[in-house]
């Protein structure tokens, strides 16, 4: 019989694959939807991107707030010497990973919005999946490290799709 970690890895892989497939399906539906209004000029597209970029920024801000709050509640003011709670350690790791993921996603989203024909701008709404993926990653990580997989899969699938679509339009 397989050990517990092997079983957890298999379950996480199945959930991860399901999350990626669901994300791609939702992205296909979003891409086929009517583009946002007033997306003809560069200024309109910048306004669209700025409005979409707000959501990942709010997620990051919430994560920073959670780390600050956790640090204050457990009185772990010095991260080098003070004992940290599990919530604080997980939230710091999630924040670090989310900053990295957002730094890849937001420029890709900007390129998608700037380079896509108006008919394809519905795909820019993928920002909702990215934000949801970050929250699922955080919540899953708090439950067990294996359960961060669905959120990571959603984030990665969304980022790869947006990045790929932007590259496609950049080359086309």
C-alpha cells in the first residue's frame, strides 16, 4: 500500500489537473464574450488595463496586511530572531510567491490589452481567474501544502494563456 505522502501527491495532481482544465475552459468562454466597451484607443485600453490590474494589487495588499497583522498578534517583530506562527510563515511564503506571479502576469495582461484586436479583449477578464487562483493558493496552503496546487494551477494556466495570447498578437 502506498504511503500517505504518495496518496496526497496523487490527489493533489488530480485536483491540479482538474483546476487547470477548468481554468482553460473558463478562459475559452471569456475570450468568446463581447469585448469591454470603449476599447478603441490606446487611452481606453490603458484605462481597461488599469482597472483590471487593480484586483491583483488588492490581493497583494491584503496579503501584506495579513502578514503585518500576524506579526503583531504573535509579537514576532524581528523575522530573524522571533518565533513565527504557522499562519505567518505560510502567509509570507504566499505573499512572496504572489509578488513573483503578479510581476509576470500584469505585464503580460498589459501586452494582451495593448496588442489584441478589440474582438479578443474579452480574454482580459482572465484577471478574475488569476485573483481567484491566488486566493485558492493561499487558502489551500493554510490547509496543507499539497492543497495549494489548485490555486497554483489556476494562476499558472491563466498566466500562460494570457502570455501566450499576447505573444501570438505580438508576432501576428
